[in-house]
C-alpha cells in the first residue's frame, strides 16, 4: 500500500524530552458523524509533543481539521470496505510501527481489534459513546453491539472513556484492561464563574446547540417548547437533518444553520437559558461549552448526565419546560444551576486531558 499524506504539520521545537518525542501514535477514525474526529482534534492539540499518524475515512478527514500546532501529524486515507480497512490497518501498522494504536469509535475499534497484525498490548480504544447507547436503532441492533463489544474487549490494553457513564460501562465490559477517563476540554479557558453579557431584547432567548439529528432529539425539544408556551424566543444553533429542521422552523424555532465557531459561541453566550434534550450522550461537548460560558442549563435526564450527579435534571418535556421557565424567572435558580454544571465539569480542562493521554501513550514498551 502506498501511504499518501493528505496533510503534514511540523510544530516548532520545544523543551519536550527526547523520550516523549520518540513516542509514535497511530489513530484510526472512521465515524461519519464528526464526534470522534472532533475529539481526536482535541487529543492532537493536547499531545503535540508526540508523533501522530491518522488513518481516517473520507468523512472523518473532512471533519478533522488538523490543528496547525500539533507536532508532527501525517494523515493517511482509509479505503472503503470492511476487509480493505482491516487490511489497511495492518499494513499501516507494519510500515509506521507505532507504540500505540488508538481506535476512535465502534467501527474503527472493529477494524483495529480484528487486525491480527496489531498486538493487543498496543491498542487503546475510545468508544466516543458506545453504539448500544443509541435509541435510534432497534433493540436487536443494540444487543448485537453489546455482544460485539464484549467479545472484542480483551483485544485492547486500555479504554479511553470520554465521560463517567462510558467509564462505568467500560469497566463492566473490560474487567482486566486499563480504563482511563479522558475528559473533553472547553474552547474557553476555564469553567470559573463569569459575568455573561446579555443582549437587550423584547423577550428572553432559549437556545439549543449542536447537530440537528436523532441523538439531539429535536422532537423532545419541540414538546418542551410547546409545554413552555409563549414568552420566549427559541433558537437552535447548528444545522443537520432537513426533516428535523423543517419541523423546528414550522414551530417557530430559528435554526441558524452552520456558523463559524466564534459566532456560535457569541450567540450561545447571549442566551438566557441553554436547553439540552439529547437522548444519549458521548462527549457532552455542547453542555461543556454552555457551562464554560456560564449560561444556566436546563437538561434532560439521561444516564450520561445522571452519572455526573448533576442536579435538577428533567425526565419529561413538561418538567424540562418548568425548569426553563424557573431559570428565566429566578436569578437564584440560575446561579445554583450554573454552579451545579460547573462542578460536574470541573475536571474538563486541557491540562487534565493532556495528563491522561500521556498516561495512555507514555509506555514505549507496549509495541514490543
């Protein structure tokens, strides 16, 4: 196989030790929804002192946007077809000889763990939300994914979990491997309390953010809007499935479409309440960004958030609507709710993320 480099970036030399610089990591990412690529982009930024190779599908590469200051990064295209991808993983491993092979999401985890050329001692697996957590697939499909994860679990020396729910599930599936919580980091510098400037308008603004898709459950969002009644403007910051977008717009929700990140966060910061209706969660990235801006959050009760011990979660659209209205009316409730989410995400920072990744990648002997 010919290795074709889609991109190569070299950062300026720093004071990193030569031992760190010698560590080579091969990442495999094949998820088309962008979440795994987004997480990988953060990991590359947090470990720019290492040498990284990325074996990526076309969809994942489009969402990757390799950061400019990430050390040495080489991106190799992942071909189409399951057998071709498993073979590509093996061939790339033999050519690159990495110390770690980090598989991002279920599909990549299958390709890497089924490739006999890759030793178990070198494999790190990140589910980026286990597929059996999804609620838009059949019960049979979820059961199959549980079985597949259980069977393949021994073929990874470590699991890098992105939240506490995933950490607990990984511990049940993989009883002998190393399990490390690698939190996502917000775009903002910290989660310290901040004064959020409000835009003067005739009525308060309630915002959701993220891809308009089944995972975000726009129907739950619409039922929440209906239960809340009049008195606020509702906006969805993002783009996605045209069918969901049409239903949202017909109900009076402003769907912004794709915006530059800077404009997305500016609009989020101007909201009076952030409402989160996801049916399942992996990275909790939009919640993290909302917590970092200090915007009060009204969130649906799901296992991923229950594991974080967040207070005031809503089980129905009606109770979520009550939470939204209470946060709009009560400054004290706004302060309490904002503080609850800041506490839940207190470990989500770049320093912790970098430290945990060093823990996963740092043993050079894992290739031997």
